[in-house]
């Protein structure tokens, strides 16, 4: 799967969970988009369902604070698994 498709899916998940229409992929999920800890957990859970082979360590994911960072993590994990 290419990066654009992964990013589109991550944006869709984040937008749905946060109830917003537009997501700046470089925006901080908490500071800029208003995500709280429950939103982050819901995001992780949704991404785990879409990408079951990707390691979504919850502590590590708190360091992934943007859609771009989440996208890179998924793409990197998928390329290592291939």
C-alpha cells in the first residue's frame, strides 16, 4: 500500500473520531486538533483494526503526535514486514 493511501485512511480515522472535516496532516493531534487521551485510544484501536500487522505500542504512539508521524510509522512497519 502506498503512502498516499495510508495517509488518506489515517486522516479519515482521525477526522471521524474527532468529528472534524479537515485534518492538517502536520497538526499536533492534541494541541492543534483537540484530541484527548480517549480520542488517542480510539484512534489506535481503529488503526489496529485496519492495520493488524503493525505494532501500535500505546506508549510509543503518544510520541507520534501528527497524522504524518502515524502514517510514517504504518508505512515503515509495513515495509519491514514485506
